[in-house]
């Protein structure tokens, strides 16, 4: 075979083995088509077989063939060597179909071949070695340099996506990374620890090995490259200045530069800020970072300023943390001492010994404490009055203790002294005033105007609150102090606390009043002893004597009082069936004067009770009945025997307990019960029974039965429940009259009580369901028969009279007419 034949054979084999055609077809007519083919494939690659459409016999190819894309005259499109996306990503071609004469039959038709990427290129760093520098304390995460690599593969596919990583950091202490790289951009920045710990003094340079990988770093098959990065750490000059001191009230012309801050790069914008709100902020900063004080400071206003310097970029974003600036204000002695108040008042008692401490006088100085500016010295410069001598007082130079210097004081000499005290610090003097009051001591006792207020007589019913006596004592100590105020206290004769004594605060007069009722019977005569005292204790050596005591005799006279019952209401309870003359209760009354008592009853409306006049025992006098009076209430009267026969009353309530002493009875009047006569079917009636005894909570429990054995053929009684029963007829054969049916009802109580009631049942002719019954159901009223009889008799008499008249007038009259007249007169009576 010739090489040409071999070539064709190879193409044929490929043609059979492969295909890249649109729609999965390998061959077809000529039309615009787009093919997608991976780069770097086999040398010979069949792309498509175009079929000639007569008269076309051959095809020609033009366009971006790069000499590697060909077409056979029979229409087979192929490449003779591998395509390369990085050389040409898209081939724009045209194919024309020609006839045998070489004339164009179809086309040119556009054919596009897109070359698809495969990862056939390695990423490469653009430089062999990188160098950079970073400031100490730079913001973590903000890149200070970049590394970059390129990859020729399609960046829209993973093949061209790069991934940066730090492989090695040297030195690395405690496995802490100070640097990080953005895995996409290659930007290198400090980590949080790096921003905190990097220090050019400790270690000024670091070396990193950074790798870059394609396939987004995610594939085992990605290509990679590495590069070395040298980093120099530079000192951070954005540092807080040391705290500083400024002397207050400076006379230097303002503003005065006090310190400076500086950002690591030029072009920063500086400002100051505070965290506290201040009435004034006497500092400023300029755009070189110089900080000034703008006004004189005053330590007494504020002794320490803490504020912050801020650096921002041109967009107003903070470049770094704030720097704290601390300014202490230094004291000068610019404040004179000041008095604690306009007037300091001390008190001292008369007769105090020499050296007695009167008080401590403390003035103030606003200048800084514990410095020479605030050390104060005291000196007395004047004493008013100088009586009896000058120099009665002294003050300790540094501590301010005021003492008696010469002699003890007498209020008679002067009740008050004013001292002028000079207080000085190193540069200033201030005058302060101390007022010293000489106070009286309790050396005088209260003296009564008289020691005996005589005999006072009051009746025992004198009202509580009445004032019975005014007493008076006086005290020579200073008025309106605890040394002269008088308290009166009863020390004898009133253990019961019947009396009280109030003192008038202005006059010290004492008012003796009755606090509890007086009682002739327990305390007819009392000798009352009153002691007048001061609330303040007496000074040693002085004691109360007899002049501080007074007495009077309280005579209580008797008033005849009514007897007093031991209780307001007496209550008792008995069974209602107690026998006559049973004791049901008792009452007790007492006469305050000790007279005898007679008892009696009042309002015993039912006459049930009597009371023993001497013992107060109460007895039943007649049978009691709970059903009449559930609680029987009477008044008991106690009357003094002798004296003025005063009396008083109390109440006696007697509760009667129920006894089953009432037989059951019909609950209502049952005279209206009737059956229509003649009875067609047996009928029945319902009736109710009741009882006057106390009902149980569940009502009555009666039993019912016929009152006579002989009625059992005619009647039947049936119990419905505890209080209702039904009476039924046993047949229909009753006469038209009133039957009285006796019924026995038992209350099943304890003991059981039985009653027999008569139930009247009427059988009568009915008209429209109502009983049309002869009058005279009730006794005394004539029955129908009697009425008819009476009528007949009357008519008969009339008839006889008429007959006599007729006979008299005409002898041939018959008695038939009289009988007709009788019949027409009879009329039914309706009940
Ligand atoms: C790449 O960095 C981003 C943040 O910048 C991160 O979210 C992502 O997880 C990183 N990728 C890998 C594979 O570490
Ligand atoms: C400041 O000093 C001047 C004298 O230099 C003095 O007159 C003034 O009272 C002082 N001001 C204050 C607030 O201490
Ligand atoms: C002490 O000073 C006060 C207030 O100035 C004054 O009222 C008083 O009379 C003075 N006392 C004497 C004893 O001078
Ligand atoms: C007071 O009463 C007593 C007896 O209780 C009597 O001895 C005395 O004389 C009376 N005094 C006066 C002043 O009436
Ligand atoms: C009680 O003492 C005062 C002086 O404190 C004196 O005047 C009075 O006489 C004394 N009274 C008696 C009863 O001793
Ligand atoms: C009166 O009754 C009370 C109890 O209620 C009793 O202690 C007293 O002895 C009775 N008095 C008489 C005289 O029965
Ligand atoms: C007893 O029976 C009567 C008649 O049937 C009825 O009205 C009543 O409510 C009953 N009473 C009770 C407590 O059941």
C-alpha cells in the first residue's frame, strides 16, 4: 500500500471509531454547523462527513484552518494534528460544495469549531521571589502585599482557577500563624495573632512559602507552583504617648503643644474623641498629629483628662485603633482655705474642767489633698466677749481641736462666745467663726407649789376623761430644755391606773384626769402621791427631795347601781316533751352594792316558764311545743331587794328540740275529690300527707294503709313516695254518694306515730267533666232527697190549701191537677 492509501485507511478506521458531529450524527448534508472538540486529542481526528448533493461532487475548506483542519474531496472534515485551545479557542471556517466543473453549487457555509479546554497548563507565579513589608499592629485581614500567578487554561473552567495557600511560615513559634493569604486574590495579610504579637524588636523578618494550585486547589490532579516571600516587619509608630502632666491655671499663651501622634503612612486624618461628656474639652489636634491644650486647666474642676486620638483614611474609615491620651492636671496652690460653714456652733456645759474638749474645727482646701497646698493651720485671733477674761479657749494648730484653756465657764458670765479663727495654707488666709454656747446643767429639781392638795371627793360615776385637779411645780433650770421640763408620775395610791397626769409644755402645770372608771366598792379612799421629775437626769450631787412630791386624798362616793347580769343573753336547749317543772336554765345577777336580788320573768307570752325569784333557776310551767315556738324568748328581770329597787333585764332564749309528737295528717283539704257516676272503669286519686314535726333533710317517710279491713274489697292504697299516695277503686260498682275512706298514715319516726285520716270521695253525675252533684255534701245543708221532700211538703200544703179553696168553690174538682203542678216545680240543683 502507498502511504496515501495507508493514510486513507487510517482515516477510515478513525471514522468508524469516533465522531464529534452535531446531534450525535457523523454525517449529513452541508449546512451551517458548530462542533465542540477537546484540545490536545489524537493527531488525526475526524470531525464530520459531509455528503455531496448532486451535482456537487467535491468540497473546499477556507478560513482559520491554521493548516491543521482539512477536508477530503469526498466531504470528510478532519484535523491532522491536535487542536490547542490556548493557540486558538474557536476556528471560524467555511465549506463550499463544487460540481465537476469546479463551479460553486452550495455555500460557502459557515462552520465553527470550538476548542474545549483541558487542564494542560501549569500555574506559574509571575515572579521568582516576592518581598514585602508590614507595620507592626496592622489591621488583621487587610492585605499589605499580593502574590500572583497565571494559568493559560480557560479561567471560566476549574482548569484556570487558582488557589493560593501558605505552605510554610518561618519562623513559626508555638504553631501560630502570623500571616494569611487570600486563597483567591493572593493578598497577604496579618492574622489576629499577627496583628497583636508581631514585633520588629523580637523578630524583624519572616519567610513564607506560598503555593498556587489550579483546579481551584480541589483536585488531586491540579498543577501547582510555589514561591518564596520575604516579609520585613516594621515598627508601628501609631503609639499612645506616655501620660503627661499639665500645671493648672497656666499663664502660657494658648494653644500649647503637649504631645504628638502619627499614623504609619502619610495622609491620615486625625481627630480627638472622649468617652465621657465634659462641660468643656480644652484640647485639639492638627493634621500633623500635634495635640494642643487650648485653655488654662483647673485641677479643682477636673484633675484627669482621658481622651483618644483617631486616625482615618480619606473616606472617613478608621485606619487603626484609638490611641489613649492621659493628661493629669497638676495642682498649684490657687485656692484659699474655706470654712466648713458660715458659722460653726459648739456647746459646752457650765462647770466643765480645764482642758475639756469642746469640738473639732475642720476647714477645707480645694487644692490637692496631702500636698503642701492643702495643709491648714488654725489660730484664734479674737474672742467676743472677752469676759470674764480673754483667752478662755485654745485651738490646736494642725488638728483644730478646741479646748477650755483657762477656767470653767459660768452661764451668768456669758451665755455665748464668738471666736474668730484664722485658717491658713501656704499662701492664703481665711477667717472663720465659731459660736460657743454655754449650756445650763440640770442642777435644779422641780419644786411643788404645795405639798398637799387636800381631800377631793368624786362620785364613782364621774365621767372618764374628767379633769379632777390641776397641780403645779416649777424648775429653775433653763426653760424648754430637758432640765426644766416636768413629768408628773403617780408613785402611790393608784395601782389600778385610774388616773393620768398630762403636763402643759409651756407652764409645766399638771392636769390629773380620770382614765378608768372610779369604783367605790373597790377603792373608796386613796392617798395619791405624785412625783415631779425632769426627763434629763440630775447632775451628780443633786437629788430629788420632798419638795418634788405632793399628795392628795381621792374620796370616791357610792352611787346606787343596778344589778348586773353575768351574761347579756342566756341560752338553753331542751326537748319539747320535757315534763312540767323541769329546770330548763338559770340566770345570775349581782348587785354592785351587795343587795339581795329577786328574779322575775317578763314577756312569757305563752306562760310556759317560771323563775325561782331567789336562785334564778328557770323551770317549765306548762307543756312546751316546738311546733309553736321554735326558740322561745323571754326577758329576765333582776331587782334589788331594798334600796331603791333598781332593776335590770337580760334575755333568756330557750331552744326546743323536736320530738316526734305529731301524727301525720292530710296536707290539704281534700273535700273536692270525685268520680263520675256511674263509674265505667276503676279510677284513682292522688293525695298528700304531712306532719308538723321537724322534717329530715330528705323529707317525710310515711307509710299508707287502709283504715278498715272491711274496705279492702272496694279500695286500695298505694304509696308513691314519702308523702304522696294513690287511692284506687277496685271495681266500678259504687253508689252515687259520698264515701268516706279512712286511711292510716304512719310517720315511721321514733317513736312512730300513726294517724287515721278520712278521705271523702264523691260519686256524682258529671256534666262536661264537672261533678253535677246534689247540694248538701256538708252537714246542716239538706240533701237532694230532703230538699225534694221539703218541696213536696210545701207544695202539698199549698195544694191542700188550693184544694180546700176549690172544694169550697166547686165541689166536683179532682186531685190530678195538684200532682201535675208538683212535677213541673222540681228542678235540678247545681253544686
Ligand atoms: C478560601 O477562602 C475563603 C474566604 O476567603 C474561604 O471561605 C474558603 O473556605 C477558602 N477555601 C478553602 C478551600 O480553604
Ligand atoms: C489663675 O491665676 C491667676 C493669677 O495668675 C489668678 O488671679 C486666678 O484667680 C487663677 N485662677 C484660678 C481659677 O485659679
Ligand atoms: C455671735 O455671732 C452671731 C452671728 O453673727 C451673733 O448673732 C451673736 O450675737 C454673736 N454673739 C456674741 C456673744 O457676740
Ligand atoms: C380629809 O379626810 C380625812 C379623813 O378621810 C380627814 O381626817 C381630814 O380632816 C380631811 N381633811 C380635810 C382638809 O378636810
Ligand atoms: C429641797 O431642795 C431645795 C434645793 O434644791 C431646797 O430649796 C428645799 O428646801 C429642799 N426641800 C426640802 C424639803 O428639803
Ligand atoms: C347555773 O348554771 C351554771 C352553769 O350554766 C352552773 O354552774 C350553776 O351552778 C347554776 N346555778 C344554779 C343555782 O343552778
Ligand atoms: C312524690 O310524688 C309526687 C306525685 O307523683 C310528686 O309530685 C313529688 O315530686 C314526689 N316527691 C318526691 C320527693 O319525689
